[in-house]
């Protein structure tokens, strides 16, 4: 447990709120066609808000902590080798400037900013920030997870415990799995109560931590740290079980693998039929 991690997270929250107010909210439902671009495919979007917010977040973090390695989603898109520095950095801040960019660009208010503080390959603090509501879910390793908004004391969070798949609801973006795996992956959810896709890791993890969902299944070919490092820590600190098929414990340095997160650890077994799993 580190009081320094908590102090650093407070500073990151202040930085994030400021940048979101300057670079993200003014552009929500106010983007021109020229301000929305594609990356890998037509569903992999980047907007001027992503680019400008990441630039400002990076500059603010670097100014406050000059020795910290910053790894942003858009910077890695331009230079994939930056991601290799995560494993070697003694201290790193990982940034997803607008998680849920498709929603943001479509005028849907389900997007957020994700920030993770990683030291020696271990996530020590995580932030899931909603610019529209100006509230956040956050966690510090060993100190729990909480919900907060301006003028409100932090409210501790605890996941709900649902072990019966028929009563469970949660998130699984099966459309992102390889086509050859998709059919078998979809079949896993026949026994579950309700499965949703909202295309925003920030709000999936928030919903789980707030006790309004029971599981998150993500990953596959691309297990990006800006999507999951903060959320996995928040989930664990709120009492959830977190596991990566074939690896066990989640680490932000993992690049591939199916990430399983559930409020009740027994629920994880229902996602693993036919998979080789190392308990974690």
C-alpha cells in the first residue's frame, strides 16, 4: 500500500478532468467529418479529440513527473515500438484519451478516459473517468476501489456476487474474436442471463465495479493495456476475480489472451469450457 500512489492518482484525476473539459467535451456532438479518421479499418476510429487530449495529457504527466514513461493509445498507433517500453519502465502512465471512440464520434454518451499508473510491470492505480457526468471510478492497489464526483466523499465499491450463469449479466465483445473462434465463443453465453456490448471498456469496468453487472470478457488477439490495466485493478480492488486464459493473473504487459473478470470467481469457470487455463 502506497500513500504516494494515492497522491499521484489525485493529481492524475485533476489533470484528466482539466484536459477532458478543454479537449473532449467541447467536441462531443460537434465533430466535422474531417475530424474523424480511420486507422486499421472503418470501425477503428480516431478523432481530433483523441489526438489533442492525448497530447495534453502526455504533456501534463511529463511536466509533473519527468522520469515517467508515458504510453498513449494514439502514440502507439503511430509508433508500435513504444509499447515495448512498458515492460522495462520502472514507472509508466498508460493513457486511453477517449475510450469508446465509435460511440463518441456517433454522439453516444458512453465513452470515457482511462488512465493507469504502472510500476515495474504492475498496475498500482487506475482511473475510469466519465467526462459527460464528471465523475469517476478509481482504485489504488491494496486500498480498494471507489466512486467519486466533485463535492462528494469517495464511496467504496464492492462487486456483487452472482455464481449462477442464468442470473448473471455482463459484457462480452464477441464480434472482436477471430471469425473461426466466434461461433464457439458465442455458444458459451447460451446459459447466461444477459450479455451486452457497449464498445467501451471504461464503462464496462465501471458498471461491474458499481455492482450493476457480473462479468466482463475481453481480449483475444489484442489485449491492449490502455483498455484493461486500470479496469482490471479497479475490478480486483472491488472484490472481483480476474484471470487470463493460459496465463493466470492479468498483467499490463500481456499482449494477447482472453481476459475474464467476474464478481464471483465461480462464474469464471463457465467461460472456460474447452480452454486451457492456468489458475490465477
